[in-house]
C-alpha cells in the first residue's frame, strides 16, 4: 500500500493541520483526505508544493508499506 506521510511530517516538524492547509492553499476536505490516506490520486504539482513547504524530498512524503490493501 502506498501512503502519504503528511501527519508524520507535521509531527516531526511540529506543525499543525491548520498550517498545512493554509500553506497548501487547497480545499480543506481534499487535504484532509490526503492526510488520512483516503485519496486515490495525487498530482505532481501537489507533491512539489508539499516538498517545498516541508523542505523535503518526495521519498519523505510517499512511502510503500508492504501488506494487504485496505479499502
């Protein structure tokens, strides 16, 4: 299963969900779904913006966890 590590990055950098939503300048619901790993796709420009605001690489945001997919 591929996961987006937003919550982990926020915790590591001591940032809030509010900070994330404000800096991403996106819709609250779509960003919340992304944080909860309930999204089915992500755009490259969204990944790039996340890399910019977290000052990290894509590999810090997206990870693959082995095991069965949960739906």
